[in-house]
């Protein structure tokens, strides 16, 4: 156990975890598209986190026996996490996977780091460095290149539509979720924060899902649909959320958010593998920009990096 904790204090381990976590989110676009063919968006969101809660609760009770108990306003903080990052964000996300063009929805989600860095600087007083700004610009440009395939005019032609408000709400919710999570982890572990957020979010989604879902839908849903929901529950929700929160705890919400730009890269790769979509040179160019941006944005000067290790160890 001690060796595991020592490993978790190493920057490269944190970066690998964040890369894996955010890359897995790219698969949620494909899985969400499959799942919303048989269920409505709110139902998919509820089922995703219901199964996640079933896994997380016994995991927390087993691994966090000496966890501090929330009191008073701390319960409200977890409820806010459940509302922003679990309930409302995922309702918007699954509506987008069903109704919005992938080009537009992916670009909106890829813009998350911009808002997270701004909100983190405003409320958490996290410092915005020149490297952060350059890395963010490169990574966001790479994500835009991948999503639009270099045809930025396609976004202009699409114009403003009502679905854009849904996507904008999703972006704001995720930024708030990331920043509130940093606050919660001043006292609680990533596993505890994720579990309580998922439980609160599931409870909020339940009455809406029960009004929306019918038994015929559940009985007639395909194995592909159920497999997609379980994938989002176990890999995208449980494993990735814990790794993402661990990353925020170690390096801050602003810097961790740079890794979100890996999401469209993984989405394109999975689309090539699973859906047979072509891999174009522009996709490779965009991916290189993303990787360059993440590398520059998370790389600290040697003296600062040495100073940050003891701070991570103390948390």
C-alpha cells in the first residue's frame, strides 16, 4: 500500500491516469449513441449511474473504512456535485449524442478546459501560467481540427441552434463539477467524492427516468444497448471518474482539464476501429497538436516540479 501511495505522488503516473481517464470518455460518444437508440437520454443517464452506484458503494465501504463522515454543508457540496456533474451534465450529454451533430457537440465539450481554467483561477486562485495558455491553445486547436476535419466553415454554416444551449449547459456543468470536486477533496478522497456525487446524481435522475422509461423498452433493448450502458457505468464512470478526481487532487483542476482534449482523439480512433470511418491525415495532424498542447501545458520548470512533489505527498 505504501508503495502504491509513493507511485501516486509521481507526476508521470498522474499524467498517465488523466490521459487514460479522459481518453475513455471518447468512447462515451459511441456508447451513448448506441444506448439512446433504445432508451431516452434521461433513462440512459439514470441506468449508467445506477449501475455505477451499485459498484461504488461497496467499494467505498471496503476501501475507505476510516473515511470522515460528511456534516452539514458538506452534504450540500456532494449534492451540488451530483447535480452538476452527474444529473444535469449527463442529461445534456445524452440529448446531444442523440440530437446534435457530432462535429458541434464534440467541439463544445472540447472547449471545457477554457472555462475550467478560468473558473479555477477565479474561485480556487489557481495560477494561470504562460505554459498553461499555450498548451490550452494548441490542444483546443488540435481538437477543433480533428472534429471539423479542417473545415471550420462547417461550424459557421451550422449557425446557432436550440441544441447549442443544451451543449453550453453541459460545458458549464462540467466546469463547476471539476472546481467543486477540488474543494471536496480538501477533506475527502477521490473515491468518496465520486461515490457520493454518483449516488446524489442517481437519486435526482430516478424520478425523471421512471416517468420516461417503459417496461417494453427495457425488455426489447438489445445486448448492444445494455453492453454500452455497462461500459459507461464501469469504465467511463467508476474507473475514469476516480482517476480524473485523483488527477485534480494532485495537479489542480485547471491543469488536469487540459487532458480533456484527448477525448476527441480517442473518439476518432474508436470510430475508425468500431465504425469503419476513415482515418485522414488531418486527424493525425490534429492529434499531434493535442499531444503537444497537453505536454507543454502540464510540463513545469525543474525547480517547480521538485517543489510540487512534497505538496502532493502531503495531501
